[in-house]
């Protein structure tokens, strides 16, 4: 019975993969034929089937951009960049989409050292940093074995020194990975999905208006209260929006 269940599971998984692969090809064909809404529908169906990838989100961002829907375009570019932070094509297309937004927000500058460190750590996802750490630890083990079994004194010193470097790089990679994972979990971000929305000073409809935002603007979510979300802009301004006006990525 267990064997039968395993066979059924493998068959279902294979069928699902084949179905998504067919849909992806169909969506790409629709996109290349300028049938952007058809492509979007197929890409969204693939996503609904449980597939997440930088390529899928990138294609969705491109398709939405082609029909001038800036908010979902930026939203999916951001999701793609989250999965593949070093991808220059995603960054370039996101920059084009951001140029079409109305709100011009000047970010508060980070200190030089902080900005450089964050840029370096953000080059890879925390999963990639984990893989890098594993590579270095295997390198350390290999170098330790070479150090232990070699009889040549000069080679022993070289293997020992490079082994220590590999171990240090492994530790650094692990630290970077944990830092990046912590940033991802604590740094909740969202995109404005309404043409224009009034940001409130307090979490209620009778509160005064703090400022106005427009579709496509990226905000950071700092707090939640029922269906209200406290947001912060890159320039430090804060306010409250209803959950329905934004989409978190």
C-alpha cells in the first residue's frame, strides 16, 4: 500500500510539473505575441499552483509593465528581486518601473560603512549564504586533512593558513546568512495598490491626513492594528493605511 501511495505521489508531482511547464511555455508565447493579459493569466495560474521563482515573478512584472499597470509590475519585480537579489536585469526593470511612479521620496542616507555592509550582505539570499558557508567548511576539512597527512613543512604551513582562512570565511558567511534572514523577517515591505491614498496620522478614518501616496510607492510596515498598517517611507515619514490599500511582498 505504501509503495502504491509513493507511485501515486510521484505521478501527481510529475503531472503537476509538466502542467506548469506547459503553462509557462504558453505564457511566454502569449507574451512574445503581445498578448500580455493572457500571459499574466497563465503566469498567475502557475503561481496559484504553488510555484515561486524569480523568473516567474520577473515575467509577471514585465507583462504588467507592458500594459502600464505600475503597482503590480513593481510588486512582482520586488518579489523577483527578493529571490534573486543579485540579478541586474530585475534591478534595471524595477528602476524603469519606479521611474513611472508619482511620489519622489529621497531616502535618508546610511553611513558609508553601514551602506557598504548592507549592500554586500544583500548580494545573496540567506539560503545562498548557507551554501557558501557549506562550501567553505568542506574546504576547511579538505585543507585540514592535507595539513594532517602531508610531511612537507612548507606545505603544512600553507594548508594550515588557508584552512584557517576557509574556516573564518565560513563563520562570516553564516553570520551574513543569519543577518540577512533576520532582515527579511523583520523588514516587512509593501506596495501601494491604489491610484491615490490618504495616509492618516492615526489608525482611524476620522484622523487627520498626514500626507498622500500614489500607486507603486514602496513602504515599510512597522506596526499593525486590526485592519490598519503603520507605514514608514524611505525619508522617515510615518503614517497609517488600511490593509486593503497595500500589498505586502
